[in-house]
């Protein structure tokens, strides 16, 4: 059974750094694109970017390029989303998402979401 | 502002058929397949339709998708109260650094 289990909710202050995780199981981690999707409060879904654990090829949406870092640790089949300096506008629900073996494949599986709140 | 355009709301009564639209351009829907996601209140999205008209295992055949040119649509027949939620279309954009594009979502209300 494919599972994506995300880390718990976070409350941070502006300017702080943060790294949230997505622990995966039930499939060959190196073969599938793993990405992140943002959902701001009361808003729609926004695709942020993806990474291919097999060769660490990483692609970002233009909107998120330079704002976040997507990475993986293949030894523990876990993906990460990282901020160096959070802003209040980063407050949102973040979903980990497993796409297919091709980067243009749909998102077949979703994590449960990690709520990030950034407030002074 | 979303790249793909969806009507913000749709509604129907139990048993009815509802059709939602998704409009794109030649660089996204015009060249690539369309996927649809359902997000019920307070839950993560789930894949409903992929590659325009295919249903993942476990999705009832009440849900169907189609695509023509730069537009796509999702039809839900035999509407049920459990179908109430948000529906998003997505496609792939061939432009560099755009990749996956989402519609703004359609909120379905079952009256």
C-alpha cells in the first residue's frame, strides 16, 4: 500500500527557517517523482515543484523558484520542503504528492497535509 | 490567478447530472492531457480522472471526463450529498518553469 505520511503542524515566526517532511512507503522511491502542493487558507491548489529521487532532478514552478527547496533522503525514502526565511504569506497547508514515473504524470497519491502557520 | 479557468461554483440536487468546465490554452490543455481532483471538506485531494477520461481504481463510474481542443469537462451523474466539495482540473504546461497548472477549482454544492 502506497503511503505518504507528513510531519506535524508547525507554528513559526517570520524570518525563521523550517523543513517539513514526507515519509513514504509502499513503492520504489527512486522511480517516482515526488512533489509538493500549496493550499493557502480558503484558496485553491498550487503546484510548487517536484524531485526525482533516482537522480535528484528537481523542477520548480516559476512562482516558487528561489523561495523553497525540495530535497529527498533516499536512505529513508523521505522527501522534504524547506524554507530559509519564512514570511507570513507562507502560512498554508502543504501537501506532499507522488506523481508517476514521468514528470508529467498526474498526482496519484497525496499525503495528509502539513499546516504551516507563520505569525509574529 | 490560475492558468486554467473553472467556474467558481456549481450546484445540483441529488440524482441530477452536473457538468463542470475547465478552459486552458494551446500550451497546456491543447497539447497535454487533463486530470481532475476531488477535495472533500477538510481532506486531502484525491485523483478522480486522469489522462482526460480514465478513472483510477475505486472511483465510481458516475464520474467521467472529456477533453476537446483547449477545454475539458467533468461530469458527475447521479449526484450524491457526499459529492459536495471542490473539484480541480490540472494539466501540464509545455512552457519552461511552469509545468503543472491547476484551475482555480469549482465548489460543488448538493442542494
